C-alpha cells in the first residue's frame, strides 16, 4: 500500500470518528445524557471489535473490513469477531480473497440506489479446525436466486440461504 492510500484510509477513518463525536456532542448539547451514554457505549463496542480484528494478525482482511464502507458506497458493514485465535496471518489472503469474491458477486446484482446493511461474524469452529465467516446481507436484491447460485458456485465450503430481508452466506475456511 502506498502512502497516498494510507492517507486515504486515515482520512475516511477520521471522518467516521468525527461523525460519531458530533452525534455525541449534539445529544450532549440537548441534555440527552441517556442518548450520550448509549452512543458512547455503542462506539466503545465498535472499537472493541476493531481491536479484536486487528489483533488477528491478518492485515489484508482487517484493512478490507476497516475501509469497507468507504469502498462500497451503498453498503454498510458491521462485524463481530468470535475467536480467540491471535495469528491468522496464514489465512489472511484466503479470507480477504473470499470476501472480495463475495462482494463482487453481490455488487454485480445489487441496485446502486439501494442501501444494503451487512453483518459479518467470524467464528472459530474448534471441532473441525475451521474459521467460519457468516455474512448477512439485508436489502432488496434483484435476481437474488441467480446471486445465490453464483455464490454457491464459488467453491466448496460455501453455503447460502435466503432470508425474508436478504440472504445469509457462510464460508468455511480450513485452518
């Protein structure tokens, strides 16, 4: 990554931080301390998830998630890390590539005027020595059946099923 790319990521990160602080400041100026407390707690949880993400020692994957919203204008991603593994560097490229391939399929069939909510959960499946990435996508997706078939054809270890408001895709990555 070049210096200009690092600055771009930092600019977006700083912008997001200022947005959070401005919301908190707005609630504080209105005397809505319950909302301030709620927003501070929410932001601290977000930072805790980010800490877990960067401590995985998977820099490509972490960077993909951290800059996700700025790269995909009509998608909003949240994530939760449910693993105690501290060194996933050997899976870094596989996880990042899987996420990029999945996003390519989703973007090809998405509506650019629609805002999609996405939630990624990472699990450690200790019984089978796997890392599981579970992505939930909510929003109006045209041709969802075709999208699901395209995702399933990406390879083994990928399951996808439709939900009332979108779909859920699970990718199992052997450790």
